[in-house]
């Protein structure tokens, strides 16, 4: 989410809950945010990483004190290689104001060798076949914000929440308070001809689409579903029939306290339609639709937390039949085995959270990481005066479809940022290192952070990249909206600076075997809010990754670590029956090792990989 000064052709029609546009204006007024231009000009063909910051005194984080600038800011990097940078293409930045909301880049989706970068002014598509030399493949100007995107086959989905959005993707906006030309909702494009995307459906919703979540049904390959998270002001009924901004006590059909579910027939996407508007915030006992956090603070010394009348983001994990919703004042868990009818089965609150923003499951489905986007993403929350639990991640354990009442732990980017840098937890994804829960995450002007939350109570940062502020003199919108792992690289969407690509490098926190094992996981398509189950092929490098972890955890003695490595090396040189025999013998030894190991679960995981190698004859 980014809160920005809106185009306001119509006002609220009620005295009910404050809408997103009003919140934007209020935040900007209270925080005295000045969105101004940074020095420098955008060189359209600029490429390559910036010069790193000089070495600092011992004990000082290199991210502290970075020189600011738009495209010439100083950088700090640890355990990452910065492979490439591309500034926004023509039509997707304002050279006089890099913080101009109308041109902000937003979320990412991936398909084969393409990165789809959404934005408030449309979509840029990058070809990353060579991650060191990404090139602009095509672009589509289509204003309306936020412009979050998903892809599925030949279809591209785009969120639109701003009242300037037009059905025809025009740039002239809509001035009338109510107009058939206005579009707020989810666009669907046919991208079978990528150079000529064709809008085949435009599903109007009462509060627009701030974000959306693509959901698949394992039992229904003929359809996909789209969960719409609308956070904008409610449109007048004169523009879209059935819309109501009244509070629930005055109108039980209010457009608040719900999401929309769109069903999309893949063979006929033009027939996409809203099939449900579930009241997922209802009181389980009384049925009252406003059944969760009413808004306010949680007691002395806590933050003001937004009322739960909307979801900002929902992450679906169809493989386990669950979705996690970050919904204003609550984190919620949904049963999505029937995607058209999501049912809330659990909810949590946290006095440290101001605005629940997004969620990520670990691969096993045993923890859920929620983010807090205090200030809507336009304010600083990573200063040395800010509490580490505020504007951070909270990691909740998940057992038997229930979330723990309180988080096991928190993670926040550890380097303090300045008052000139908007900084809170934002979008990220898992990095598929077997045996570990590792995530890469965007922190706006706090940069990119890679951290391990395998132990939910003690998350640990293992890599980072950061730039100095967009403007060193005053707070100007910028930084990373999203950072995701995709097929061996990390791709970051920078709001005003463009696109960055990184690669993990070995360190004391992450071995080469672990990195190479992660690179074995490949997807033809990746939408971060549609979380896939990660599976690793039978491979010697996966086995060696587990051995490296057992050495780090001291789960096996040094002698046994050396013996296991020797057996793997010998088996890899062998073939056929001899290889199978060596690996079968090793698996039997590891089974005995597990009984006395302080890291028995990981020894058993290694054993399973070795047995798979023995039976498959797989070669690395």
C-alpha cells in the first residue's frame, strides 16, 4: 500500500468509516510530507549497480549515513551481488519529481523470462533472460493505481483503485462525480500478443481494487478466482448500483466489511464476474458483519490500529487449502478449499501493529509471517527512536488450522534509517533453501533485507542492499515496493528508481550448496500472493545443503560430517548399481545417526534425499 494525494471527483456519501483517499490526505498533512524532486536526471540507458559505500568503522552498519540522491545515491550491500539496475522507462517517471505518486512503480509478477512491473501509470514488462542485462520488452500506459499485477497463461490481471482510472485506459482522467467512463476494480488483459495487450474484461467494484489475489482450485482447472481487496472510498450508487458507504448499523448491505470474489472462465475470460462478496469479518457467534477489531489502541503505550473493515492483502496457499489475510486491525486465516466461498477460521491481533499489510506462509505451513505497514508506507518507521516491533514483521506459529494468540517473534531491518526515508515492512517472498525458512523482503527506503526465520522467535538477517534517501533534505517517496526470489535471482521493484536484480553470494550464513539448491527450484509462472508449494528434485547439491546445515547446527559430529561428505562425493563419481549401493548404505547410517542427533529432523530430511537419490539414480 502507498497512501497518496488522490484525485477526488466525488466525496463520501455518508458519515461512516474513513476511506483510503481521506486517510492519504490526513497522513500527508500530519506528517508534513513533501514530495519533491531529487537532484539528477534519469539517463534512459543507465545500467549497472552504483558505487558501494566506503568501509565504515568497526561495529558501524554500512547502511548508516549513506549519501542521498535519486539515481546517484550511495549504496551498501552485504552477501548479495548487484547484477543490474534499470531506471523507469519513458512515460513511467516524472524527471522533475521522482516521488510523484502518479508514476510510482508497484508490485511484480513473473512468467518464464519476463518480469511484469505494475505501477500507478501502467505496466512495464522486462526480459531478464540475461539477469545482468535486463531489457524493456514492452510497456502499457494505463493509469489508475495501484497497478498491482498477476499473470496466468495468456491473461494479465491489474488492480485499479483511483477515481482517475478509465474503462479505456485513457490518460485524461474522469472529472464527473459519477461517470460510466470511470473504472475502479480489476482489469483483465489478453497478452497472447504481448506487444498488443487487449483488455477483455473490466470488473467494477465499489471500493476499487487496491490489491488482488489470484487463486487456483486444484479441483477446477477451467477457472481461476480473484480475491479483490478494495480500500478506496465507496463509489456513489449513481455510478455503480449497489454501492453503499453507510455504516453497518444503518445499512446491512454496506460495501465495507467484505471482499469480492471474481470467477474467471479461462476459455472465456470476457465472462468473468463477481460470484461472492463474503463477510469474512463477521462475528462468529452473532453474525454481525463488523465482528473483529473496532479500531483504536490496545491500551497504554500501544499504537492506534486501523478498524478491520477491509483486507489489504490476502496470500493464498492452495496446496494446504489456506489463505492468510492482512486486514487492517487483524491477521486472519481463511479456509479456501472452496475458493468461491472463503471462510474465516482464525484471527489474531497485536498491540504492536498499526495496519496489517501482507502475509507469507513458510513452506511447511507451520508459521505465518505478517507485516505492519504503519503510516501507509509514506512515513519513516525505521529510525533509531522507533521500537523494533513497530512497522515490522510478526511471525505466528500455525497448528491445526489455528494461529497462536501472540507472535513467536518479530523481525525489522536492523540498520536505523533517517527521518527522510519512508520505511516499514513491505512485500517479499520465500527463498527456496531446503531445510530453512528464508525470506527476501522490501522495506521501501530501508532497502532489501534477506533473513532467516526458521526459528520464529529469533529471526536473523543474512544479507541486505540499501541506498541513501531519494532526497537527503526532506522525506520524498521512494524505495523498494517489492523484492522477490524468482528462478535463481532476486528482483526488486523500486518506486521511483526502476528495477534491480541481485544474486545471493556465499557467506557464513548461507553456503554455496544452499544457494545452488535454491536455484534448482524453477517456476514457469510466479504470482507472490498465490504461494506455490516448493519441492526440490533429488540432487546431490540438496543433500550437501543439508550436510552444511548439520555442520552449522552441530547436529552431527565433525567426523560424521566428513564421512557423509566423502560418501556423497564417492557416490556422485559412481553410477548404476554401485551408486545405489553406496547411497543405500549411507541412508542406513544416517537413520542410526538421527536417533542421537540434536538436529534429528534435519538428519531425517537428509536421509530422505539420499534414499531418493539411491532409487532414482539422479545426477546433479
